[in-house]
């Protein structure tokens, strides 16, 4: 008795990679992956609404620590502001908790269009980018405490109370900007890994890079004090020089730091023993040209108008 073996066709990934999927199939796949990513965010939102109060207390701790022995109070402008703030906190938590799902769906949609080495570099980029962003957000939480201590003690004679929505926007903006700033050295390192920038060029750009880091810190930080700007720019500079060191190791591993003629002396002749001339194609015969008519007399070169 012969056993029939069902032959499987190419997978969806293989069909997307070789270009055999139609436009409508790509659109259906995009719709399906967007729906799955939205379900992941919705599930994270439900969990975020449950833990929104502890997270909000953690974010307001720098402000409450400046009022020891006093009740930590905030100002709200409307009766629905606390509810909207809880919803925003839950949404941010949902985006973070659902990131493995919606990032995977996004990656699964664009991965078939990438080469194998490009997918490898993307895995490495994501594995390093997530801890760097988390480190930048943690540093921003520390900077917020110092910035609040500076601003709230400028006018020490007044009893200042901060608005809750404005304070939340201030803290989240600082955390997002610090996290995004920590990704800049990683982007430069990835450009080196793909061969677009050498380590020597990155090191030669260090003055311009440090200057741009301080400009970035002065522009994006929402506080005019030099503390937050210096902390952000200094951290980015440290990461940048660390990326330059890794780039030098990568160039040495791939042999980019050695020129093609490094092993040859100045008076050494190039070897022609291994040279194999390419065969020259036989030339085709030149076509014969038709004879050119003799020029007409001068009185016949004009038309009826002239």
C-alpha cells in the first residue's frame, strides 16, 4: 500500500521574497498584520489601565520628593483630566507591552524584501536599541528630579503647585528625547557595519559630532537649564566614542584598515603570470555608405517663400 505524501507549496514568506505574491495578496497580508498588531496593543492597554496608578506614582515621585512632609498635590484644569491622563498612561504602557507583537508583525511584513545579511543586522540593531532606549529613559527620570529642584526653588518665597497634565507631558517628553538621543551612536555604528562609513572617518568627525550633540541637547530638552543639555550631550558623546572603538575592531576584523597594496614593497613589480587576457570579439565589417549627392546650384537652394 503506497502512502501518499502531500507536497507543501512555498510558504507565505517565500512567496513574498521571490515576488510571486500579487498586490492584493500583499494588501491582505498588511491588513492581517495590522489587525494582529492592534490586538497586541489592545491587550497591553487593558493591562496598562490596571497598573496605571503605580506607574503614575512612579513618574510623579521626583516632584513629590521635593515636598517632604507635605501632601503631594497637583492641579487639574477639568473634571475629565484625571481620566484622560489614566487613559494616556495605559496607552503608553500598552504600546510598550504590545511592542513584541506589533514589532514582530511589522518585521514579518518587511523582512521578505531584505537580504539575509540585512536581516542579521536588523536583529542586532533591535537587540542593542532596546536597552539603549531604556537607559536613556532611566537617565531622563534622574534629570527630571534635578531640573524640578532647580525650577521650583528659583522662587522660594512662593508655594508653587504643578499641573498634572503638564507635568506628565514634561516627564514623558524628556524620557522619549533621551531614549531617542541614545540611538544616534548606534545608527552610526550600523552604518559602519554595512560598509558605508569607516572608523577613521567617524573619528575624524568627532568635533562636528560633539557639537551637533550639544545643539541637539539644547534644542530638544524642554528645560532652559544647562544641566539636562549637558547630561544628554555628554552621554551621547560617550556612546559615540564607544561606537568608534567598536567600529575600529570591526574594520580590523574585515581588513578595511589595510589598503590593497599593504603587502607590497615600493619597488616590487606587479605579477602578470596570473593574468589571462580576455578574448577580443571579432570586429564586424564597416557598412558601405551611399554616395552623397552633388550640391544643387545656388539658384535652386531657395524655396518658394525665400
